């Protein structure tokens, strides 16, 4: 994230109250370091949920004072995930942060119907990314949750990402969504191209709101105006995409990690579509990305309180 974009997004949170956040199974020092950073920036009020003895040991290792934090003692990570989801459903916290447990374990507790955190929309993951040779931040979705989404799931994934983009960059703007495939033409033998065409028509009919959508687009056509011109593509989205919808988790995960590890992109991840935003921090994330994930959660939680997004 460029310094200007990073600072601008954090500044959007300056006048917002810190969000009570269930930090699920924070039994590693790097998790508590991330928590301390977010507290310092007045983004969250942590509620640490997990085995108390292991949390205290991790805090000692990290050199983080947790005496002022609420700690809810649980026996193991599975119970911690269930308790974190329960706190969110009861309105005692407004966000959830993943600690040292598998993503599947945390989201499994969230998506259970009994958790009370489901909405009418599919839960999905979005990376807000920034890279030096693209002129603006953009979103890649879904690179972490939905393995092989069908058309209905892709519509929800798009809507979740559109809502996030508008919360961060303004409700007076319509983000441009590029639906990625290997080619830019509809091919009956390539399901991703058929889904892309259907998503465009769904947007025309109002089934996906508040966005300009085009696809199928190959990656180069979605992010390079020159590449789009070479192919003769006339589009409001081509070469200027704000959101990139990938066909499946494998292509999305590889694309996002390639941009991070080979091209130096910043990436902040957040899970959308539940009643509270969920921060998925990684051990590989730097402080900027961890704080930006928290900032996105704060902005989403505020927008939900105000009824700006569902």
C-alpha cells in the first residue's frame, strides 16, 4: 500500500470508536504483537479468547502487557472459535480476529446456522492490494474461502467486494469489476467465461448492485489499457479494474501471493458476508498489512452500524 493510500485509509478510522474485537486463540507471540499494534492505533478493544495460560505465555514472549485486556478462558481452539462467534452474535464484539488456529476452524464456527452470524449472502474473502506499477488500490476476491464457487456464490462474492470498496473509497462512486478468465471471449467449454457473461447480465438486471461489471477478461486486459486496446476490447472496466473476481480459490491464491512475494504488493485480508467483519492475519503479514486489515474491519463495522451495507 503506498504511503498515501495506507495513511488515508487509517485516517478514515481516526474519528471512529475502536471496535470490540474477539481475538480467537491468540496463543502465539506474533498474534499478540498484532493486537498491541491495533490497540496503539485505537482500532480495536481486544477480547482475548483461548487458553489463558498459553495466552499469558505468548504475551510474555512478545513483551506485550495484557493486564488491561479481557481474557475469556477456553480449553482449546475449537471452543475458542465457538465462543468468539457467540460473542459476536450476542453483540458483545463487533469484529473477529483470527489468532493461531486454522482458518477453516474459525470460519466453521461462524458459518454454522446456530451461530447467528450468517446473512443471506455467502461468506467470502477479499484482499485489498496495492502495487507500485498499478495506479490505485484494488481488490482480489476470493482467494481464501470459496474453493470452486458457482454462479450464485460468485454473485455474492462480487457484492461483498463491492460493498467493501464503497465503504473504503466512497459511496458516490461505482467500482469497476473485472471478471477474470483465461480469455476475453465467451467459450462454452470454459465455465469461467460463461459465469462472467451471466454476472454481467445479472448486474444489468439489478441482481448485483452498485458496480460496473465486465467479463470475461484475461488478467492483462483487466489491468492494462494498452493490452485491452491491442485486443480491440471496448469496455469501461478493461485496463482500469478496481475489483478482480477470480474463477476459483487456486487461481486467486496464486495470483495474490505472486503479487505479494514476487512483486512486493501489500495485501490486507478480510472476510465479508457475516454479521461482523473477520480479520485473517497471517504470520507473513507485516505491521502495515495487519493494521490495514484492522482498519478495514473498523470501517465495515461502522458501515453496518449505520445501515450503509448489509
